[in-house]
């Protein structure tokens, strides 16, 4: 199958959204938009010659089913969705739909549903965060996702999800899925940056795992894209940053990167970036990767500030001086939104409750969960929550209940958008600002099936 075109067709997606009736609620319009993008996914499946029209379980029905599915067995979920088919039939049909079709539905819905939405962001800039999270799967030693090493001699299966998350819009913008043995978060970010058109000024916020000359060069060379990157400042920091004094500062640095080590390079004190041999497995995507010309002059703004506990944090950025140190602190602080989104994606949208152990089937479910998350988030943003006049806390929508109600809305043709938004507004949780808890890091395995599945 030819590689899919990844750039968003904004004209087509805008037309899809404009065709919806202005008399409907925003939830009704979003449902229609999602159903139309699912239909376009079905058309793509048929264009690939994967399936015929006279089917009991057509592709559109199956795609919608997986987006709206919860954590029960396939038989239970099929009954809840009102689909007269067996779990075996579902597995057979899923083999006919490539994960790329689910990815297309996710991207098309995300782009088209943004039409008419306010441009949320910081000082007119859209703010995207990038990070990675693991999706645990049932053990399958024959799959590409199988990991076996000294720390896990019996092995396990895992896919790695690297998305771009819109912090202020609370939706996933794009995503790359990789087998855990070959995960490459910086490479995934570069791939997403290269395949998207950024027609709006965008800030990409990154943590230290993305500290790479290659990543920064790609971001600086992309029009309308800026970055805020937390970097190391100890002995393992970049050479020019390690030389800076350990105190609060806001300064500019410049250095030249070279992939050669000539006498002139040494005399000019270029930073030598050795290129690994192409024959070495994985060498083209790791930290030493360099895609730009050599020599290459890089200019960065470095901001260092002290935390309340006395420790320092250092940020590298390409933003202009119109963004103050306080602005950069706020932008980086907002990066935590992608971490909380992973919790909602797994435990609210149901990504911990998978319905297969095949890698391609799990990819389908990841894109389905991303679509369900964005669908719910769009509706939640338009839902009005009545605040108590004399309460101690403000209240926000309970996202877990909102996902359940939105999935019911997708399956129930008799439920209106107004009705689902009213139900969502009744399920709220208090907002307790300033709470700080120590992170409880522990390994979490796959929640094994309580029922038999088809491989």
C-alpha cells in the first residue's frame, strides 16, 4: 500500500463542517462531522480493494464501533452497540482495515472539528506539547512489539505512542506509533514536524528527552514554529550551556555544529557531531542523527531560573524577547497537560482495555481512542457547568463520565446533542489548585483479558 498523504486537506475538512446545520447543537454537529470522516475512512478502505459493499459488518460500522467501545468483552460491546455480529466476525473484518484508515479518521476529524473553534493559545500562539507513553499489550513473542532483555527475561509486548498535544485546546494534534524495541521519540517528533503545515504560529514544548541538536535545528527551520525545551545543565549538558554560570540568567548563545573534524573545524572550535555508520541498526534515528548541512551555526536563547526548592531549571528557546522569563515559565509549566491527558486517554478513553493482542489491531484501537478523546474534549469545551455561588471550590466536568456519555451518544441515534451536554454538565469534580503530590512511579503491566479473543 502506498504511503498515505499526511498533510491535512483543510479546504475539504472546512466544507464538511460548514455543511452541518446551524440549528443543531455543537455536539450534534461534531457527531455528524465524525460520522462523515468515518464514511471517508470506509471509502478509503474500499479504494484499497480490501472489502466489498454487501457486508453484514461494513468498515464504517466497525470503525465507529471501536471508537465507541468501552472495556467489556467484544460480545458485550457488540450487544451494547446494537450490532448483530460475532466477535470472530469482528476480528475477520479488522484484518481488512489497515491502521492507516483509523489514522486518517483521527486526523480528518481533528482538523475538521477545529473549524469555527476559537484560536486558544498563549499570546496568539498555539502551544503543542510532545511526549511519549507506553501502551501495554498481551504477551505475544512473535510480534514486532515484543521486548526481551535482562530486566525482563520473559519478555513483554508494548507499543510506544508519541503524540503532539494541543495544551490549550485539549486535543491531540498528531501522533506516531512505534514498536517499543524501536521507539525513538526525537525521531517521531521530527516526522510529525516535517509532515504538517503550520499555518498558525506554534510553540512546541519539550522535556529533556528531546534535547538534541537535530531536533532543535528542525524546529528552527520550520516556518511558524518555535520551541521551549528543558535542557540539562550538569556535566552532561551541551558544551555551550555547561559553561554558563549556575545562576538566574537570560542570554543568547551561538555555536557551530560540524560532522567533520578538520584542522579548520578544530581551530574554530566547532562542536563535532560524529555520524554513526549507516550499517549500524537504529543509527539513523538516534541522538547522533544530523539531517542539516555541515557546518551549521545555531543560535539559542538560554533562560535559567531558580525554583522554590532552590534547584535551577534551564530552558532553551527560539522565542523572541517579547516573551519574558515569566512567560516561558508559564508555557513550560503548561507542558504537564500532556501528562494528565495520557491518564485520561488510558483510563477514561479506555486504552488500557484492549480487545486484541495483534500489533496492527492495537494500533487501530490507539487511533480510535485518540479520536474518542478529541470528540469528547470538543463537546466538554462547549458544556456549561453551573458554579455554586457560595462553594469552596470551582467545578469542572468529570472527563471519565463525559467519555462514557459521548460514547453512548455515538451509539444511540435517539440521543440529542443537547441531551448529552446536559448529562455531562451534571457530572462534575472540584478543582483544587495548588495540590502537590509526590509522583508514584511503578511498572504497570497489561490488564489481561477476562475472556477469550481471536488472535
